[in-house]
């Protein structure tokens, strides 16, 4: 099994995921420095995710038409431009928000291309195995990135986080320019009318919606947690940004446990059984939050169980989604990623601003997410038999 496509996909996926969460520990500091409200600061997260999600609808079919490499250069170039705007005008909230939107519009290419490069390069069990590798990157980066973001914000100031992302993106853009080959061998013409019709067909495809929804729901739960926990742990429990960053290493270990465990468990259990396990872990995390006091241990313990559940469900969801769609890997990835990010950005931002602001609310939210995943699994199982083996 060739390793180069996997390494390239992990490199590409990481650029988008870093932009999602590396800034989260800094949100209370940015709010204080710029004298901005919680709702205004939340726009830094919401608009990035909306740009990230919406742009994938364009990048996916474009990469199917003109190739993966040109879309990588286009998307990462826009991402770099937005980051430069954030660095130069970090003291102006309105310009900072605009820069974050541009970052999202460019980062959308990363999510689409990472998965599409693998779909171009592998089939069957090899595709599943390759997706399990990048799922570690895609799942763990939103957790590990705040660790480094918290340390940098505490010791160097929150502006340094934007500078770090600029340097990181410049390095990845340069590496990709010289190393990334064209993996799409079925390049075809780009027709916007056909693209819109195709998205409409995919939206009504029950296999696409049901397979992708596990990832949408678990990602929403994770991102809402990462958005609200800096305020709970720093403002209510008194942690510094550096302490917050350090403590988030524990949930990142949960994601690793989930992803690594999947490679072992999928030899003995079906996809449906593993999704049931993931749902049960998420429900257990919600119950723990509801039945215990608001402490550092209880919050991190429950969030770690959620990340283990996400580590299990993410590669299952993506493999089930992409397996039947080799010729439309870009479009399918784009639609799924767009809905995932827009849902997390718009609905997640609404939840953080108006409801999920305490440990108890997080617990109820986890239970609702787990119940919804269970309903989707039940409905899918009744409609058609799921693949008996994940690998």
C-alpha cells in the first residue's frame, strides 16, 4: 500500500483543521483586548466555519473538473491572504472577522482535497484503511491545535497564534507546490448547471445523507464543546490559557484511543455494532455531565469519552459515505463537508450563544446528539442492510 497519498492527504487536511480550533483558547483574551462581546467574538468561529463549509461546494466539483493540484493552490492562496489580513489588522475586530471569513473560504479546499486524493488513490479495504489514518489527523487536530494555541496565547500573546498559522500555511503551500501530484485521472468539463443538479440529487440520496450524518452530529458536539469550554474553564474555574491548553491533551488522547481501537475492533464487529458503541459512549458522557458537579475533572472526563466516540464514528462515517462514489468523490466530500461546517458554524454558534453555556447544558446536548445518531442508525438499518464488515 502506497504511503505518499496518505501523507499528502494528512498534510492537506491539517491546514483546514488548524484554522478551526487553534484560536479557541484565545477567545476570552481577544474579547478582553478588543472590548468585544461574547457574540461578537463568536463570529470569529462562525464565519470561518460558514466560509469553510460553503466554499467546499465550489472546490469539490472544480477539483473533479480541473484537477486536485490547481484547486489546492487556489484554496491555500486564499487561506494565506486571509491570514495575512488577520496578522496585519489584529487590533481591528471588523477586519479580523473579515480575515477569518477569507481564511474559511480558502480552507474549504483542504477538507475536499484530502479525502478526494485518497479516493483517487485507493479502493476497497485500502481506502478504508487510508481513511482511518487521516481520520486521526482530521479528528485530533481540532483538539491538539488548542493545546498549542493556548500555550502560545499565554506566553507570546494571542496575536502570535495568527503569526504561527501564517508561517505554517506558507510552509504547507510551498511543500504542496513542489510535491503534490495530480491524482485525478478522470478530469472532465465544469458545468455549473450540472453541478447544481448533481448536488440536488446527492441531497436526496438517502445513503449519502445517512452515512454523512454521523460525522455531522459528532463534529457538532465536539465543536460546541470546544467553543464553550474555554469560557467555563478559564472564566468560571480560573484556568489560564496555558493551563487550558495543557489539559486539552487528555481529550486528544481520547481521539487517538478511538481511532486506534477502530483498526482493531473492525476485525471482529460490524459497522452497525461499532456505531452503537460510539453512540453509547456519547450517551455515557452526557449522563456523567448531568449527574456530577461542575469540576475540571468531570468536564474533561466526559469530553474525553465524547472524543473516543468521535474517533470511532468518524472513519466509519466517511468510508460508508465515499465507497460508492469514486467518480464523484470531490462532489460528495464537498457536500458532506459543507453541511458539516455550516451546521457547526451557524447552529453551533447559536447553541453556544443562547443555550450551551454550562456543564448541565452540555450533558443534555450530548444526549440529544447521541439519540439523533441512534435514530439515523435505526432508520438506516430498517431501510437497507448495512455492510457487514467495516474492513
